[in-house]
């Protein structure tokens, strides 16, 4: 378990190296590596908590991902100033592997400069390893450059963790939430000045209810 957690903790560094980032970014990556043991420890604690919650789900027979149509009911129905498209989704169950996803796009038309917000909710109930890999930042993470930043933030909701990403030049952002060690929520948008609108979308959703499942 610890070896897997260390590998996950080093993912941001591998990403920086593979993308050929500048020296100052690599310095920040080196600082990140120094914090890796502490992060791995925190991640191990999160993994233990996730396992305990999963065992409770198994005891009550909750082992399959929520059907995508039911999952779609947790997506926002509207965003002020945007036109909602029909939601999409899928559910897959096979040999103990259970996975479900629901997505909805919202568009604000403006000629060739349309704005879009996309909301995706994933149920990882039977794929704990994928959930932990997708939320390696649960223990806390921050990185910033002239082009973009990534930083975790407090949601104020038990067992709901979040990461804020923003591309300063492209005006694109994404907020990602780990919910109840089961669900992954991603809300992305383009042509925005900051991620406040994306966070407001998340606040309109029933995250506390999902976190208790």
C-alpha cells in the first residue's frame, strides 16, 4: 500500500518532467518531492478511511455503481445564463467491476466565442484504486506558475475534498471533488475569469447527500 501511495504522490513530478516545464517549475516539483513522505502518510490514512467506509457499504449490500439515470438526477438542471443540453451517461458492471458516469453540458452562445460548462459525476464504488489514483491530492496540494495554478481548498463538507485548477492565459478552469471516497465530480469551464462560477455550481448540488452514501 505504501509503495502505491508514494507512486501516486510523485505523479505531479512525473507530469512536469514529461512536459518539459521550466526550471522554476522543476524547483517547485523538488519541494513537492520533499513533502512526499508526509503526503503519502496522509494518503494512507485516507485509504484506510476509504476502506472502512467501503466495508460498511458491503455489509449493507451496496456494492454496485448507481445507475447512470439515477446519477444524472444529481447533476444541476440549470446554470444562470447558460442553456442546458440533455445529459448523457453510462453504467458498466462486469466481474466485480462496477462503474457509472453522468455528464451534462451547459452552453452560453456568443457567435464564435461560446462559453461552455461541463459537469461530470462518476461513481467509483467498486473501483477504489481508480478513485484513489484520481484523487491523489486528497492530502493537500498546491502549485502555481505564470500560466496556471492548482490548489486544494476546504469545502466545509465532511469527506468532500476539492482541487481548483485554472489556466490564466487560456481562461479555462476546472474544479474536481472527491466525494465520500466514492464519487468524483469534475466541473470545467472556458472563457471564465476565475473558478467561482464552477464552485457555485458544485454548491448547488447535493454533495452532502452523496458523501453519506
